[in-house]
C-alpha cells in the first residue's frame, strides 16, 4: 500500500531567543516547508524511559517539537526499513515534519516527563491511524 509517494521527513532548526526572564521558542509559521494547514495542536507527555510505539497516520502530516525534556524518535517505512532516528528536545531544539504513511515510535530520555507538541494538518480521527504493539519493530 503506497500511502504517500513522498515519504521524506524534514528536520528544521528552530529559533530559541534568549530573553531576560525566560526564552522565546519559535515553533512554526505558515510559510514553513511542510506546513499543510492547521487541523489541531496537542501535547503528548512521555515519562522517563517509557516507550510509546508503533503508530502510523494515513492522512495526517505531523510537525513534532519537544520544548521540554528530550525524546528519541524512530521512523520506519512500511517495508520496515529504518528511515531515521533522532533525538530532539531542549538541547537539540528542532521541528520534525513527518508525512503520512510512516511508522514511528518514541522514548522519553529525560529524568522528568518530556512534552511533545504535534501541530497537525488535520483534526485527530481514530480511523486514519494504524497501531501495532511495541514488539512490532525494535526501538533501536
């Protein structure tokens, strides 16, 4: 099943502006590459060392940002070939834009809860998500 012919994950550095009293962390602009419109934004919390896997969106483009903590993401295509693994968070502040059709999982790396912001191009719809157990693929 070819869900998306262009399964390219894009990594974008994000600006963190040092401001007295607390930094400003940029997230996304409507002129950014991979911005396909706005459906919803939500946070997922992952506890230290906890693995959340495996999931694949059939229609949603995700824009993932970790403003608090640190998270390792693993991405696979449907042939189970590793596409990418990346750690993002407070010390490696990036946006990871993920098109539909890619399996992903993640693990919390911090000593405290990590927060993942997803700015999605569509509203959450349980019928457009596929899930597999953690044992489906190794979280390398």
